[in-house]
C-alpha cells in the first residue's frame, strides 16, 4: 500500500474535495468514507511510531554498531 505521506496527501485532497460547493451528496459521502478509513490507518501508523519512540527513549541501550530493528511500517 501507499506510504504514510501519500496516504496523508490523499486524505487532505479528500477534505478539499468535500468542501467544494459543486460536489454531489453521494460523492461527498464516498469521499468522507474513504477519508475516515485513511484517518484510522494513519492513526495506527502514528501509534506504532510513538510506541517505537518510547522504546528507544526508555528502553535498554542498543549495542554500538548494531542498528535498531524498528519495523515501523511492516507490510
């Protein structure tokens, strides 16, 4: 699927689309539904990032030369 930035950009464009005065109610509803799904996905991604940051800030030190295994956006 798309990366975080692409999904966020899509959500922003959906918001702009819904605000247009010439959009039909049906199209606005479809855009709103898609936007809600995207917002939930983005929220889950942010929660994963927050969790990883907490681990990095509060967890045990990583050995020098060993990159941390974040797995932020696992497919």
